């Protein structure tokens, strides 16, 4: 089901039970649209996630570790100022809508009591997290600023009065005098239309929850009991993740009445653990995509310029290949210089390179005969001298294209921390502006770690800075180093001086997996001792040379992390 008003009702009940009376100990903003609060409640630290991500908006407790940016945002600093040390009094849902209010009490700078509320709106691209002063009703700050130009109905800017989103003309399903009985009688036997009407009539019903209630009502002998059992299920949930072969996973507060064949159900102790399991990979990929936007834009722009440059250089090489055209004409003019007259535009002379066949040679009438001949020799010399320079530029440009394409390929299996390393690399290589002086030096993230079937540690660099650090800082000289043959890929190191053949095979499968050949069946992988690696002076990050390697062919495979 979607994160609709009913699921919001369930998660609010869980958060109220778990966090009420807790104290906020830390606030951070690991990603632009996501806020984390560590709340100490009932002798336990809980990490509360408030997400205004347009693709995956939600509010939950999370156990997924996050890394904070080097410099906190202004919004983070405001939230820390007002909320660190604050007591969470209550968690409430507005009606049965996807709006959650967190009520806090804290002390201001002079020790006076202040009442605050954080309003989380879970509404796709309109999602937001807003801190509001309860006494004045004014906005202190919002994770997304919305001006009157963007929204005529409400402004979400510091100092503006906070106004709730426009209320829909729908019934709160938890209030009395409900419509379900009349709707069921009206659409008896048509579950799809009944679900559609339930969704139009009731607040907070997503498509899945409306269809589930429709199925239950049409199969029921006593509508009131069925209706109230359905609603009570969101207050006493059985968090369930349903997987179907070839289809997307779906999460539910409790198992729906109709479940497709061959579906696999997985239960979780809490709704938050269910959401962690469902969103872990999806949200990670979305965050990576969000952070990678600048990297991808820079890389694509540079690739576009380099490919244009290659075309231009190839045209120059084609021109240089015609250098003999000018040499032959210069030599013929020099041989027959006495036949040239001043002021003529062209002349036909015998071509002694082609059986003395007549050759028409164009001339500049304002130049003397000898200057006309010299003009052809000058053009010939210029083209011949340009060949070495053009070939050198062509080689450098093609190397840069390979380097940038490698960075682009690395984004396919990058995590948010890897993207930060890529940004740092692009700054170091001059493609991006460097950070302002005074900021803390960014550390390169750690390579990924895996284990083979016999427990041997294998480390994988997922970007060029990680690759350099792994191969020349972390690895021991007798460790085994692996890399796909003759194509972009990760540096892989087996932390064992004498690995078994099986370990080398599994590490090679991992090296093939983290490469451009991930979707191939038969990938050649080189392996050798780390001490045989060499990094040339001035080489790009991630570039190495080596000797005495061995090669084996494998099928890409991911090992256990």
C-alpha cells in the first residue's frame, strides 16, 4: 500500500507509544530533504526520520546508519537551536490525512518556556517539514521554502503565518455517521467501483487500502464489524512485506484479504522496521541519484566537449593526410617557375608524379611566381608539423573520455558516500570548484567489504579515490589484487597472502560484478600481487600499471557483505 492517511494513522500510533515524553538529543540533516532526530525515550535512543523526499516521503523510526555532511545547512542549525534538548509531548495526525504534528516544549535563550510544533506533510512533491511557533503560529523555518510565486494558497517561508493545506471534502473514517453501508449496497458485486467510491468519500484512503476494504465489505455478513475491524487493524498492526515474482514489493499495516498466488509474506515487529526493509535500497538509490546530479552534469558536459574535440582533431588529421597535395604543387611550380606570369589565377602544368598528365594549379594573382610556390610549401610544412601535436591531443582527449566515462559508470553502483568522493575527485582534478577555505578536509570513504565462502575478507573500491587508497594505502604488498581486463572497473583486494583458488575465483566474480561488464557472462579478470602495481607520476586517480598478471574468466556475482 502507499503511505496513505490510514498507514499514517498506524505509524503515528507507533511513534506516540514509543517516543512520547522523550528528549531530543541530536538533530542532523544527512540529505537535502531528510531530517533525523535522535530522541532519548524510555531509556533508549531512537532515530526519528522525517522525509520530504518527493519520491519516498515518510515519517518513521530508522536503524539505517547515515553520514552527516561536513558543514550543516542553515535549516539544520535552526532545528538544533530550537529542538536539541526539547521534550516531545505528543505526536498527532491531522484528521486522517497524511499530515503529522510533533508537539515539543523547550526553553529559549533566556530560559522561558516555548511551545513548538514540527509539521510533516507527506504529499509527494509537495512534502515538507516545517518548524512552527505554537504561540504565534509563525513559521520558524521549513526544509523546503515555498514562495507566493510557487503557491498562491500558502507561503512556507520563515516569518510567515503557517497555514494548513486546503482540506478535502471527505469524511474522516474514524468519526461516526459513516457511508460504507450505503456504498456497499449501491455497488454490490463491483469491488473496483466500490473501492473507487470509498477513496472519493473517505479521507486518507489510498488505492490499495480502498480495494482491501471493498473486498472485505463485499465478503462480509455484518458490515459494521468488518468496517471497524479494518480500522482497528491500523492501531494493532501486523506489519507485512509482500513480494511477487516479477513485480514490485508492497508494504501493508496488516495482510490484505486478497493476496496473489506465489506471493511471499514477510512479517516485521514494527512498522518502522517494515519501512526500513522496504525503503532501504529504494531510498538509497534515490539519494544517490539526487546527490549525483551535479557529478553527472559535470561529467556529461565534459564528455560532450571532449567528443566534439575528437571530431575536430580527426578532421585536422584528415587535412594533414592531404599534405602531399600541397607539396606536389609546390614542387611542380618550382620546376616550371619560368612559365609562370604575374597576375594569373591558375596554370596547367605537367604532373611528373602522374605520367606528366596536365595538372591545374590555383594561384594568387597578387603574389609573385616564387611566392605562390612558397605558399604551397608553407601549407605543407604546417600540416606535417601539426600531425604530432594533433595525435598527442587526440590521445590525451581519448584518455580523458575514458576517465570521465569510468566515473559515469561508477555511479551505477555508487552509494551516497561514493558520490561525495567523486565530487571531491572532480574538485581535485579541476572539473569542479574547490570548497571554501576553512572547511574541514573531507575524508575518503572506506572501501566496501565482502567475505568469500571460507570467510576471507575482500575489499572493493567503488570510486577512483577509494581505488587509490585501497591499492596503495590499505592493502599489504603480498595481498592479491584483481581488476577486470582492459575495461573500467573497481580495484579488488583479497586480504590474504596465500588465498585459495576458490577465494580467487569468488573475488574475481566480485571484480566482474563491480565493472562495466556486470551484465556479461564470461568476463576476463587479471590478478596479481599488490607489490606488482605501479602508479605513474601525474596519472589520474584510479589509474595503475602492472606486470606478471594471471587471468581467469568468470561470471559476475555479488558476495555476502
